[in-house]
């Protein structure tokens, strides 16, 4: 769905407290989470404003967001 929120807290509500903890204590996780959330916001804005963007570029942005989400998830499971 266009414009849907995919922030880490939204995607992993069961890990809300752990996400907050890792954001404070683990600089690598913070970097991944910040990049993920920033990219998610950018994608959402592009979709909501129906901004002109190449489909390939948007697809690449979504692939990057997915890879960051996977990395964050693995860190949450560790």
C-alpha cells in the first residue's frame, strides 16, 4: 500500500523496547536503524506526493530498505 509506515517500531512492535535500547547502546544498530527509517520516510514521501521518480530507482530504494530491515532483524534476534 502506498504511503504505508514501515518504521522499525511499526514493523517489529514486539521488539519496541529492544529497538530503543539498541539505538542507545549499539552504534552499528543505530546507524542501520537511522538509515532504514530515513529511507522509509523518503519512500513514503515520494509515494504520498506522487513525485516523479523512475520505477527502477524506487525499486532500488525499496530493495535497500528491505536489506536494512533484514540486518536490523538479525541484530534484534541476536
